């Protein structure tokens, strides 16, 4: 984070792009506006229309989680970045389909922004590996939690070279235990090796990406008017989303929210997301996590979410899994890049009518629940659907530039700098 103008310009960018043109393809704004929850369990998951989901076949004691998403815009004059998506881990009867929404721009923010989901899912996945490691190593641990900060950057804003980056990820593991330091260090090593999301961020990941221009794939994907009346989502008596007071972290200095500077539009913009994940202490689902996360941007809320990685335990999951948050957060991030690029290309005389995103991420845990457990992301499928009367070359340029602007996707495709520390009883271990 360099100057206040670097973050404040997020709101400036929205203002500049929207200006007097308050419609991001909102031709149908007079339709009845539907009310959505932030997170809601739904009965059915409509299969993606651009690819057929596949289940990775685990071998040699491995397990796989194959997460599929589908997203679309939600039309709202006051919230041009509003969107919704559905996510499902296919082939898992005890994992429900979830519908989620995402919002940006604040004042007020009606749902978490994409990178809050992305950051939350990554940190929660690491906590799951720590909890599994504690069980495998038979350690006596009173408490374990994860604090994190993700650093993002836009470069060459509002040009044909516009791009987004995940520059660095800091994760701090905090443990309260009487175990010797060498056991805790060994736990950290095991958990990082098993952290599929961390592995995908630290290393280059191959992506099968394609654009579908004016295809016959728009069933149920057309943008529709909507709103999110409340930040509170309740499922079976559990409040799984809400806003919460500002974060106070033990190992990361929380910077003040930075205000908007309407007088300067930098070529580059840097900002970060912070979060903390801890056990929800649920006896029935011991891998149920309480997450609190926030974008360090003025008018953005601090969000409380719940994630449930209690694989193999009786009954339906109580919340989306960590990897479902991470995967759908990536889809939402790409949707957010398509939105401003839609306006950027319109200013160049290229009109985009609508767009949507579908993803599948395949996660593998090799040697599951053993000391040699390792995690990886083996396959990523990305599909951008574009509807436009423009020529195919221009439509592809729009989709490709949007993909290049996606912080989350870039973090997966490229090698990201990872810093992971561990604290035992308040002391940093080397």
C-alpha cells in the first residue's frame, strides 16, 4: 500500500465509468426487482451450459473436490457491480448447492466483494489443513486460527494494457498450546503441503480458458433486476453471513480505511484484503469455521461468514466449503472485471450487451489424513460468455482483457509470493 489515492480510486473508477450512464446493460430495469440473500442454500444446481462437469478420479488414498460455478449480473441502478452465482461441489451428496451474491462500491455494501470470498476461502482452507494435521499428529492444541492479508494491484488502468495482479499473500498461523516448538513447526510444514489453494497460488496453474461469443448458452444467465435487502443470511437457525465490527488482528497491523480522492487517477492502484478464520467450536461439524474479512477501502463492510469443511460427518454441511468460497470468489472477480471493461469498450465504440462466467476447479488431497498428505489444484476450466452485435474479434478482446484484469485468476495462473508464519503462545517461530 503506497498512497491513499491508490485505494481511494476504486470508488473513483466506479464513478468515472458509470458517470451519467447509470446502466450497465440495464435495459430491463423496469422488470420486477427480485430480492436475494447474501448466501442461501438452494435445492437444484443447473449444470453449466458451456462444458460438462467432470469428477477427478482419486487414486492411492486421495480425495477430490470438484467445484463448479455459474454467475450472472444483477441489474441495479445504484449498484452496477451487483452479481449472483451458484456453486456446487459435484458428486458429494452431503454438500448442498449454494447461491451467493457479491457487491462492490460500498455506501452501503450489500454483500461481500469478490476478493473477500476469495481471501476467506483461502484462509479457511489453510485452517482446515491445520486442524487435520493436529488430528493426524495427535497434538494437544487449545486454539488455532489464521490471520491473513492479500495484496492486489491494477496496472495501466483504462488502457488496452489494463491488467490485475495478486502481488503477495501473508498468512499467519496462531496457536495456543503446550506442545514443543518442533511439533508446531512440523504441523505448519504438513498443513502447507496439504493446502490445495495455497499450492495453486504459489505455483503456476494451467487453465483451460475459452470465450463463447453469442453462443446458444444463455439459458437462465440473462441479467435481471434485483437487490439484497439484508446482510443477514440464516440457514437452519445458524446465521452464516452478517456484517460485524471492524477487525482487530494480533499479527497484522490493520491500516485505516482510505478515503476517496476524486482529483487524481493513477496509472497503478494497490489495495489489500484482510481476514481472520477460527473454529466455530461446533461439536457436530468440527471443521465449521467463523470467518471475518474486509477490503481496506472506505464504505466497505467487515463481513462475517461461515465455512464448513466437515467432510464425512453426518448430515448436510452447515455452510459452503472453503473451496466453494474461493472458487466462486474467483468467478465473481472475473465478473467484476467484465463490468468496467464493458464501459471501457463502450467508450471505444464497442457495445457489449451481456456477459456471464462459468468455472470448474478440481482440488485433490493425496494420501488423505496421513502424515504425507499433499494438496493440489489439478484442473481449472474458465468460460466467459459474451453477448454482443460487435465483431467476434472485438468481443474476444473484451473478454481477454477482462480475464487479464482478474486479480484472483492471475494469482492462480502465475506464481504468487507467499509468506506463511506461525506463532506459538504469542511468539514467532523461525
